[in-house]
């Protein structure tokens, strides 16, 4: 099941601020997750508590997104310490 990836404005701004090599890695991992979301190797953590956002780990970067049916709405890409604030 292929999921559609939708980037919110903030996520696009975050991606533009990343170094090219990191940006390419983030996009590659996100596309791999969208192609096979049930594969456990992606290590996506589901929301905890009141936080509605899932988290995908890509090195020191965290991709924050919501999964609504057949869509992934990417909310942001943050460096590891910033993602947990």
C-alpha cells in the first residue's frame, strides 16, 4: 500500500534548511516508509499521550508527521534535541 506524502509549509522550510546530503537521506527514508508503512525496520514511533504526531528517525534528524488514512502529512523535520521539546 503506497501512501501519499504531503508537506506542510513548515516542513518544506525545515527541509530547505538541511544540508543537501541530509535532505536527500530524509526524503529517501520518507519515500521508503510511504512505499511500505508496515515494515518494522522503519522504526516509526506512534504518538504518546496527547501528541498527535508520529516520528521517523533519520540519523540525528526526526521527521514529525501525521498519518491519516492513505496520507502522510509531514509537519516538520527537526534535529534530535529540538524534536523532543
